[in-house]
């Protein structure tokens, strides 16, 4: 079953892996949470909540909506994060 946007926002908050139509999140190396829109990584964080990457680049309307989900779920301002 694919997650809808309401479910996705909650899953982003709890850093739970999911698969949506064009968005997914995976846990890599047992410690990193990666959020992917189509085939582009738009955000990454450690499982303990340290955000070390957020990409605010304008892509498509769909990706912008997904970026906004990440911003709301993780309390980001929308500025790029790269650590």
C-alpha cells in the first residue's frame, strides 16, 4: 500500500520508511533517514533527528509539495541545509 500525503507527514516526523507515488523514505546503514522525490534526494537526517541535508531547489510542483511536507514535519525554514 502506498502512503498518502497525510500519512507521509506523520512518517517524516517519526522517521519511518514509506513509499508514496513519487516520494519515498528509506533508512540507510541503520542510522540515516533519506527522503527521495522521484530519484532526487531532497532531505537527510540521522535517526536521532540531526538534519544534515535539505535541498530547497525548485524542481516540479509535486516535488515542491513534498519539500513543504519535509519542512513542516522537521520544522525547517526552507533554507538549504548541508552539514
